[in-house]
């Protein structure tokens, strides 16, 4: 059994996406099915080596090789290593497509949130801070979903500005 996340990444521009949520206690069950596109066309991956790079909140970067499963349609997949989500909070990821050893491109960034699991080395933790933080995260997700689904008057520039600010916070 896997927790599968479908991700579409573009080589030239950001792709509208929702942030996925991973639990830090998940072990070798997080799979990402990745589609690489350029504008709306799939990227041809025959002969390419595809890698995922993840920048964690502790400023460390994890690199993992992806498996190309449909080169004509730009599709690859990867089972995410625990090191890529063991640190809680927002993580940025990019996909790198290597054509040759010295020729490659990097896709636009996407993100996911790693939430600390309840179980920690066989013990249970319960704090008001954890519950409060979780509630704030859920409230923000609700607002984002509402904006995403209903528009609520937000224009493309405002959406872009919000994404830039989120990336800046992660990179601090």
C-alpha cells in the first residue's frame, strides 16, 4: 500500500497545485507520480535521468532518482525516502531532468507539508501548542481551498504574490 500523490511540474512556469500533506511517521509508503510538462505538452524523457530534489526546513537538501514509467508522456515515479520528510513543516521540491552529464533543466518549485506524527518513539504526545498549530494549518488550508475552488476575487498576480511570499518564508 502506498500513499500516492500526483504531481505535475512545468519546465517554464508554475503549475496550479494544492499542497500535499505527509505525516513524519509514514515509512517507505509515500509515492509521487510526477508528470513533467513544458507549457501544456509532456516532456519527452527517453534517455533522460530524472531526479527529485527536496529542500527541507533544516536547510538540508535530499536528492533521489526517479523511475521513468512513460517517457513519451513525461511520466515518472518515486517512493520518497523518509529523509525527505522527517523534518516537519513546509518543504520545497524540484524535479531535475538530466539530458547528459552537463545538460539539464530544473522545473518550477512545488511544495508539500510534513506534519509531525502523534507517535514518537513509542510514546504519545499531546500539547495545546500542537493542537493549536494544527487548527491554524487546517484553517489556512480551508481558505486556500476556497480561493482555489471559488476564486473569491483573487487575480493571477495576487496568487503569484502569495506563492512568492510562501517560498520566501520557506527559504528563511
